[in-house]
C-alpha cells in the first residue's frame, strides 16, 4: 500500500532561518510521482512541485529546494532564509502513474510551519 | 477566471439532511476528485473520476455519492449527513493523471 509520512507535525523558526520539511514515502510502484502543496492560513491548496520517480535531480526555485532520494524513499523540502509569508501547512503527496487509477493523491499528515519575525 | 470553483464555501447541516457540494472546472481537465481534510489526517480521497461517465471510490467513500455527466462538473452528494462528515471538502482537477492537481478553495461543512 502507498503511504506518505511527514513526521514533523509542527515546526517553529525565526525569520531568515533555513528549515527542512521531511517527507518519507512507501510504494511498490516503480513509476510514481511526488508532490508538495502549500496551504496558507487562507485555506487554499497551492501546488509547489511535481517530481517523477525517474528524475532524482535536486530542484531549486528561488528560496525553495527539494531533495529527492530514492534510496531512502525521501522527498524533503527546504526553505532558505525563511520569511513570515512562508507560514503555512505543507503537504507532501504521492501518486501512482496508472491511468485507470486517476492519479490518486496520497497525502501526508502535513507539517505546520510557523515563521516568527 | 480559469480554475476550480466550489460552492458553497460554508454550510451547516442537521444530522440526516442531504445536500450536494458543487464543483466545476473550466480547464477541460479529464481528472477530477474529491478530498476531505480533517485535523492531523491530511487529505483523504473520497471519490474520483477519470472522465465523463466514469467514477470510482477512493479511501473514504461511505456516505457520499458522485456522478460525472459532463467534463466540467463533478458534484458530491451527502446522502444522510452525520456529525462524522464535519470536515473541509476540496475538489481538484488535472489534465492528466499525474499532473499537478488544481484545487478549489474548499467547502467547510459542519453537521450538527
């Protein structure tokens, strides 16, 4: 069965600190996709990144970076020089690549990040 | 504006009442799904659809029905509301099974 674990329920940092959000996943599929979503206090879900299982290159987008390691089944998310606007709940999610399965997203429990000024 | 539109944003129901949560997208996405979000549990899949006329159950389907008569619309019906269905409901759509899903703004449902 597929499963996503975000062991950190809450993280609190001071502005400008770097912070890493952990995500560990389980799947028997050889082809799968990993996602990160942000849910700010306003409640909407914002898509951040999608990564397929064949692409282990790390990705950087501004202050955001993602480290995908198949050997440890992890897809960690780092925010560099955090800002108050980064305060949100962050979800890691996993999807299989089977068309008939509709790309169902399996979500982790979420990590609530609080960035204090 | 293009996107996923959910209505209503807030709803209070009495136990036993029925209602339909509406979801519409104007991006011609094949894939649509409904999730519920509960504290400490992330989002869980209720039902999903891979195209008009095709639906299937997700992780927590009991108490909910769906239909997909058009590509644009994917309503979620609560047959007989129960307090356990108090949650925030999100509708999502994607142009392919592994694309980045676009989520609606959510419906906060309270069953008393």
